[in-house]
């Protein structure tokens, strides 16, 4: 009976392996079957016959797995062999003994079970290990007994495995809770190292294989206190056969194993525990009876003992701690159930069992500590600054959002996208939510954050669940965690991406409102009475608003209005923001908050392919192109004088003539002054003035930085438009932008400067200026400043002879 005898012994010893501590008694144990003594007596009787010798070849050699439980086919074979043995018996001693054993069992059952049938009625279950209809022990009785033992064995093994799995998962759950409650990073690291050390120690438990020669010798030497040189296996067997019947039964086997467990599982050492020890004891005992008990009589005789020691080649026993007992999904389910149990007990105002911490565990990976609150994927830092300080910071955040939206609109790829972005601006400003501590708000938390049914809600349970540190009050952090659900739902309802800065400010406003209105003793917390009073007050307020048709979201609208900023505040913010972006670009860095390929312009400036605006002055680039028809600025000036003199011939009034001549003289004087004060186009001096006066850069001037800053499309080249944008400030300085009569001359002067830039700087003739060409022009302006001024002076102070020749040429052409 390979499986049978082994199982009977295991069943006989379950009770002796039961744990003694109160904590371990919480683990469910399968009771011993009432027929355990009956089964033991039957197998003792059979051990006296040749039945063991008859069954041994089949059980050991013919079965696929001699260690496996008996199946129906195995039981049929064993029963056939039993009937063969009984038919060969002449004196009927064994049959009579079995009949006596069966009769005693039936009598015992009748005394303890049958009287209760009238109370149990239909639910009464007849014993399934014995046939009540006859006293004689037959093959049918052996079949029923073996099947009952196999069923009990399967149920016990499953329960044992599940219990140990629960135990291990409980241990892991506790470890996670310890880490969760360790706030200091250094302490958390130490705790992780301690757990790893314990795990490694358990994995390396030095346990000798049960009934191996090494293990037996160690018991002989250490436990029996006998000289190692006198070791003799027969003497060892007789020494541990305590009742002297020639067999080692389960209790006697336990004494052999006990020393190994005392050594390996010291329950006073952290990381070791009675449950782990119990599990290893059961595994070792099962191993012995499946491998050493050859004739499966549930007893170890001397021959089996000596053969087992000789055949056991393994010396080290792999502990159960090295086995994988559960997967991640099983643990997650267990953890969820445990947390639900603990939270339910807290909600009832009870102290949860096997939970040594004072706080309420949270669901969905939510957590709260002294500095942060986490709800779902949202991690929020507590902001305990003053209201005004926080509001000022939030105002900057809102202005930054507006700036970013403006940039998105400005850089829209087409008109359709621009309109879509503009239409979204108004939608971003509002989140419509329930009043803090309104009945609907706390029901939302109960359902969404606490995963509770609305029908189970009561204010006491809600308060206990959210009094996370169980100190009897809701502090600011606990209020934040409770209120953040409402804000998250607000974002979700509007299908709006969460803005952490905005969410944080909204959360702090809610918290302030709750404490301002509900914290009667002004201790910065809500006790249960203050909490319930707040809920009642908000409910009455909502009913009044509903009765008077007031806007139930007015609370939130008013809060949003507090963060409003003036246009002047925004202009100043925008200017500073752009200055910072331009500074980074000038240094060759990529601004984190500006993901576009152009250089942003300061207020009043812009640049495109047709127009340039500088400090509010609009320049038409087509007019600049038209001015290129002049060969040089001197000829433009002589042509201008020529046209003026032509007009003088048409004027009759002396006063009007005098005024025209005066203006002509003033224009000439103005040009002379301009020559003295103007800079060489794209000279370092001219660029530096733009850097300081127009770009408002406080950084030390650098030619390369200037090039980057005015490379508006950031393609590494200056186009004609970008050159004009850089020179326009110089032009405005020497020509009055508000005088329309100077417009044509302004355009001519710009054309002359462009001619200078491209003739002297565009060395590869690609009609663009790269950074090397730009650097050359900056240096050239410094070296040739006098020469350039001489040329400009010559243009302004042309001789009368030159003008007369120009005049003659004009008249001849006409």
C-alpha cells in the first residue's frame, strides 16, 4: 500500500504537528478523521500477513509513480491481492481480527453519530469509510477505507498548501506595510537590506536530508550525546524505537527529526517562524514514508531503516522557503482582500487583527504622508504657504498657460487649427464640481476612492476611513486626499488633461474653504462633530440655492475670479518670458517651454516675408525692393533735389518758394548730422546698440549670440528680411518715422545699406548671410568706419557740378 500506509501515518500525526501559538491557531486545520484508529488497526493486522510482500512489487516497481496517491485502479489491484491473501488463510486469524476491528468501529460510530441522525435529518451524511450492513471485513471495506483516506489526503494536502500560501502572502503583505510606514529613505534602505538578509538566510538554511546517514549521525552525536566513533545504525534504531516493538512509528520519527528543526528553525531569530517549521516537518515526514516505507505498512522496520540510510545519497534538504508558492496575480488579489478587511474593521471603529499600524491602509496605490498626497496617477505636493503667496504664484502659472496658448495659436499650421485653438481658450477656465463636504461630494469619494456601495454609506464609517492616522480628527493631508477625488472627477467630466499646478491650487482652495467654514475651534482640523455639522450646513445651503434657483457652481466661479490678472500684468509677464527664451536661444540652448523653430519677438515686433514691425513701426518689404532701382544713395538725393526744383518753377508765391527752399536746406542739414551719428550697417557698434536698446538684453554682448537672436527662423542664415529687421532700429533713429515725406528717403537709405551688406558680406553670393559672413561684417564695420562715413558724407555733400551734370542728363532723357 505505497500511498495508503504513508497517508495513514501522516493523518495520525497531523494533530502532533498543530501549532500552539494563538496566532497560528488562526490558520485553519483539517480535523483528524474519526476513523483514524480504525485504519491504523486494520493496517497493523495486515502487516502480519504476506500481504505486504505480495503488494510490494506492484506498489514499488509497477506503478508509474510509487510516491503518488492511489487511484481507483491501484485500489482495485490491492483489494484483489487482499482477497487472495484471505482465501489462502486456513485458520482465519486475520479475518477474525479484521472482523473484530470492524465491529469495534461500528459500535463506536453508533454511540457517537447515529443518535444524532434525528437532529441532522436530511443533512446527515453516512460514514464513507465502512460498510454498516455487515460485520465481516471484506474487500469492499478495504476499498471504502482506501478511498476515504485518499479523499481525506487530497483535501488535507490542498488545505495545507493553501494555508502555507496564505501564511507566506501574509508575511509579504506585512513586509510591504513595514516599508510603506518607513518614511525615511535611509531607514527604508536598512529595512530592505534586513529583509533581503533574512530571505538569504532562509534560503541557505543548512538542513540535512531526513534519515540520511549524515543526519542520523548528527543526531547520534549532538542529541544522543554518544561518541561518533561508536556510531552503529542498528544501535541507533533500537535507541529510538522507544516502545521496543521493532518499528519506528510517526512519533519516534519526529524525535529523530526534532534536532534538525531546533537547529534550523530557531523561532527566536527574526525571519524564522513556527508555521515554516511546521510545513518543513510535514514535508520531511511525507518524504520518509514515501521513500523509506517500502512495504507501506506505515511503520519503518530495521531493514527499511538500514536500506533507506544506505540509499539516501542526498545530504542537503531544500527547504520549502525556496519554493515558489504564489504568483503576482494571487498576491495582488490577497493584498486587496486583506486591505478591504482592515478598512472594514477601521470603518466599524475596530482595531484590525494582525495589523500593527495605526493608519488606515489606502486602495489603488493611493497614499498620503507629511508632504504628498497620491490619488490614482496624480501625485500632489502639499502647499502650506499663505493664501496670498500661493495665489500670486498661481497667477504666474495662469499667465504662463495663456502665453503657451498664444504661442500655439500663433504657430498654428493653418487657419482651421487656429480657430479650433482659439475656441478652446474659454473652455479651459472652469471646472464644475460639487461643494466641498456636500453629501454628493462625500458619496463620490465613498464610491470612487473607497470602492463602497452607496447603500452602505454612513457618516461614521466614512469619517473613520478617512481619519487615516486614527487620531480622531481629519487633518489637512487627510482632507486633501478626501477632496482630490472631486477635482479628478471634474477633470474627467470635462475630458480635460490634468494640470498639476491648477489641481494643487484648486485643492488648497477647497481645503481652506472646508476649514474656514467647519473648523469651529480653529485647530486646523475637523473632529467628527465638526465634520457632521459641515455636511449638514452644506446640505442646507444647497437646498436653499436650489429653492432660490441660485447657480450651484457660483462657489467655483468666484474662486476662479480670484486668480484673474490684468492685461498690464500679462504684458509684463509675456515680455519677461520672451526675454528669457531669447536669452537661451542667443546662448545656443533649447528653451524647455518653447518648442518652436523661430525666435519669439518682443511686444510690438514681428517679421514675415512681406512686412516687418519694429517697436510698432510697420515696414513694407516690397517698398524696400523697389528702392533697389536706385544705383546709389547720392543719385537718389540729386533726383530728389531735381524734382523739388522742378516744382519750384510751378510755384508763384514767393513765400511758398521760400518755404520749399527752407525745407530742402533742413533736409540737407539733417543728412549731414545723420552722417556723424549713424553706424556702419551690421557693424559691432550698431549691433550692440540694438542688443541693449531694442533687445533689452542685460547679458554681455557677443556677435554670435546676436546672430542667433536675430536668426528668426533659426536656420543658421540671415535672410534679407532678417537683415532689414536688424537695421530698422538704426533707420528709425536717424529718420523721423512719423514724417511721411521722409518715407521714400528711408527706403532708399535701407536699400543702400542692404547693398553694402550683400556686396561686402555675402561672399558665397547665396543672398543670405551665415554666421561667418556676419562676423566678418561686424569686424569690417569696426575697421572701415571712417571710410564708410566719408562715403556717406560725400553722398550728402555732392558738388554743384555733379548736380548740374545729373540735371542735364535728366533733361536730355526727357
